[in-house]
C-alpha cells in the first residue's frame, strides 16, 4: 500500500482512472521485465489469466516494446555474426522464438 501512495503522490493532477491505469501499467511492466517476458509466469505472479495479461500488454503497448527490443537485438547480433563470417541462421532461432 505504501508503494501505491508514493506512486499516486507523484501525479496528483491525474484523475483516479489515469492514476489506477498508470499504477497497473507499472506493476505489469515490472513483473513482465522480471520474468523476462514470459506470459505464463507474469500472469501467475500477478494473479491474472494469460488472456487478461495479453489484453493489458496490448492496452499499455508493452508487448510491442518487447517485440521492438527483440528485433533490435536480432539486427545487432545479425550484424556482428555477419561481419565475423560465422553467421548461421539457426543460431538466431532463440531470438525469434520468444514468448511475447
């Protein structure tokens, strides 16, 4: 509860809905990052269904940020592997098979 009060006082000009949405987004984002983007684990930690978590990730655009970060990682590693001439596409499979 203390965390919520501290968070709410940072934005006193927000409406109740905006404050609740902002707090909800911060909770989801924190658990999403700590579970390294695993939907099932994040949903379990938050005590919500995977379907509801997916909806909220889309609502707050958190999933798209994760996909963009994965794409940037892929492009960065692709450039490194290509420059060393040791590139094999199968070695990039782990980047493309992420849960988000």
